[in-house]
């Protein structure tokens, strides 16, 4: 039974009020506006999951900022979740520190976060390995940024790969086009070697590619009509207003969370993943559907239904 069927069976059991175990997950992220919205949607569905750990990684936004952002969301939207700081740079590639590549002072556009005091563990790779080793059932890993931390787990603890149920990732592009360059999606671009290693480690990946987020775009005016009854409402409205595009908000990482919460919103086709690690085209990906493929690529069934669900989920009142 593949990851999609497992998720559907799990949700059906919930609907029938059967007693089921919540799914153990690890979330690896680099908030970012898109990651922040995804984390908020996850926090609203905590009855479905046992979040063992949230780890930070670097990307367009430096690790000290993404870690502080993770601490903010852990404090305000989750309950007693362990947080660990991840890798500050890619496996091979020199990290690019350029404020023009991230949105606003702390990566969250117009929403500014002060220095947080929520406790943080110093080594995400070791903490991920501990969770995998100590959890009896396989663990689902959700990644919303570059795959540096996960690749380091694979390299340093190869015996733990079999403890990974599935890796749900917002990363890559179907056809070799990109958003940070002409040929590369941002998360793939910042650590192509890590992405390549993870695709070959033996664990199944469910890929939410760039093209899916390009379909899930909501007019900014829709957010203007929403209430401000909670800190969550205020955060969402400011984040949406911070998206660089003046007319609409394209949602990327949130589809990875929705793949777990609402798998019927998507199809999941077996595929092969080719990751370029050359200097000239590092981070370029080509995802080819193949009935014998090890991994799965995620596609929207009805984008309008997904957009409506997201608006209602983010603004519950």
C-alpha cells in the first residue's frame, strides 16, 4: 500500500469515528511566508498528527532568522513541541546571503518577530535521528525548505532510512523551469546535492512541485475581507499582503500539508526525479511520470476547491 492509500485509509477511519493512532511526523522548514502559512494550517489539524519535532533549515533566509521564526510559531500555534536548529549552509554549495532573496527583515514580509525565548535544541540532525530511532512505527517527514538536514541524516545514519514512512516535500520543478533562476526552484537551488542524495536514499518522496503552487493562487482582495479575531488572523493577513506579486498570493508549501490533511484534493502519480548538481545548472529538476517510479508527484484535482478550503481553514471565524 503506497503513501496515498495509507493517508486515505487513515482519514476514512477518522470519519467513521474509529480509534486510530495519530501519524507521527517531523517538520523541517525555513519560514518564510509560505512555510508560515503551512505551519498555521498544520497547527489547525493537530488532532491528526503527533508532531515529534520541528527543525529549522537555511535557504534564502539565514538559519538564525528561520530558527527564531520556528520558535515563534512553536510558541503561538503549537503546544510543547520540540524545536531544533538545523544546518546553516548547504552540503557543498556556498550559502548565498542576500537580503534581496528573502521577504522583509525576518523573512516574513511586513510581519516582524522579536527575539524569541522558546527553547531550541542545537543540532537538528541528531534530534531527527533520535526521533527515528526511538519511535516504534515509521515516521513521516515533512520538508518545506532545502533538504540539507534530511540528507545529513541519510549520510550519518543510513540504518534509520527504513524508519522513514514517507517524505512529503515542497521542492523541485516538473520541467526544468524555476522561480529563483530560469532553471531551478528555490528549495532545490539552495542545496541540489542534498535533494539528489535524498531521492536516492531508498525512502519514498511525495513531491509538491513549483507548478502546483503556481495553480493555487488567491486574489489578495480575498484576504482583505477576512476578520482579525486572533493572532493567527492578523499574521495571515500581514503575510498575504507581503507577497511581492501585487494582485495575488500563490501558495506553495501549504499544498504539502494539505497532501496529508486532504489527500483527495490531489492525484499522486509514480515518477522518476532527476536532480542536476552541475555548477551551471545546480538545482534544476526534471520529474517524469513513470508507472514504475519510486516516488510520487502531486497534482491538484480541482484548484478552486483547494483555494476555497485554504481560505476557510486560515480564517476559521
